[in-house]
């Protein structure tokens, strides 16, 4: 409830006010002096500023753990306060990513289409290209166009596991299973610390699908299990549980 938004700011103001009351009581001051009030005003503004700066880290944590509704709320909150153009662009990309990762693909695509891609720095352009490729793949769009976008994104940052994951999905959609397995395995090998449980769960899910398309049922089952175990409450962890129950009769329904 207090993770983002005006209620959190109000809570910080209440804490500052209580601190002022305690200080006045300790100093036995009946009527606060102007300098003291100004000092506490500056302290309160500083506290709010620090909290807003830390909100970015909270958004990243929520996103990595698959708490996309909270990450979306935090991103929108930060967009209200951000003035720098590059920071706004970064937050808009994150807004799109929250929609895409939570399965709201059309909303994510809409955010991406409203952005001025040409005005973005190269690093942000690569994120836009990867996100738009993911949007195309998730909505039955042109997989070849998606792969071209993935190639452009990977050209700027070839080791980015998110880019390799999207590229693997594109290869799998095009029927290039061996290439898809190589890309998705590289994304998995990047590890939990780099990506967080939500991304890792999705990587294992798509890797399981790639092995399933090869007829390697045991490999597919093992990767679905890894997807569930690493992110049981994430979107793709739940999808993997469904596949295990449906295809392998290995996971209880629900």
C-alpha cells in the first residue's frame, strides 16, 4: 500500500512531523524557531527526494520478481516527477516492458509506438528494438521482422540475456530450433542474479518449448520444472505448471 504514490509521501511527512515534535520536546522548546522549521523543511524535502531516487530500485526489484502491477505503478509514479528527457524515455520503455511481461501485449506495443525511436540514444534504441520484437512475437506479428530487430539490438549489446532470450523466441517461431536452443540456453546461463526469477522462469519455459518441439520430452519436462521452481508465482512459472499438468501429468491442477 505504501510502496509508491502519495500515501508514501504523506507517511514520510508524518514521520518528519513526529521527529520534529520529539526534538522540540527534548529541547524543551515551547514555540519552534523559524531556523528550526526551515531546517526540518529541508530535511523533509531531502527525505522525499531520497525516497523518489530509491523508487527506481524498488521498481527494478518488483519487475525482476514478476510483481508487474507494482512495477507499473512505480514507473507511472516516477514519470510524474521526472523532467529529464532521457529519464522519461527510460521510464516509458520500462512502462512498455511491464505491460509486455504481464501479458498485456497490445498496451505495451501502444506505448512503444508512441515513442520517438529516432530520438533515443543507441542504448535505449536497442531496448526499444528488443521490446518491439517481443511485442511482435507475442501478438503473432512478423517473426522475420522481429528477428531483424533482435539482431540490431544484439549488435549493440550481444551479451544482454534479455536480447538473447527474445532472439531465441524469434528463432523458435521461425522453426530454427537448434539456434533457438543455443540463444535460450545462453540466456539461462546468464544466471538468476543477472536477471531475476521472472525472466529466468520465462527463459526456462521457452527453452522447454524448444526441446519439446525436438521431441525431447524429458528435457522439456525438466526445464518446465525449473521454470516453476524458480518462479512459482510468476506468469511463466504458472504457464509451465499448466504444461506439466497437461502434457506430463506431473503437476497438480490449479
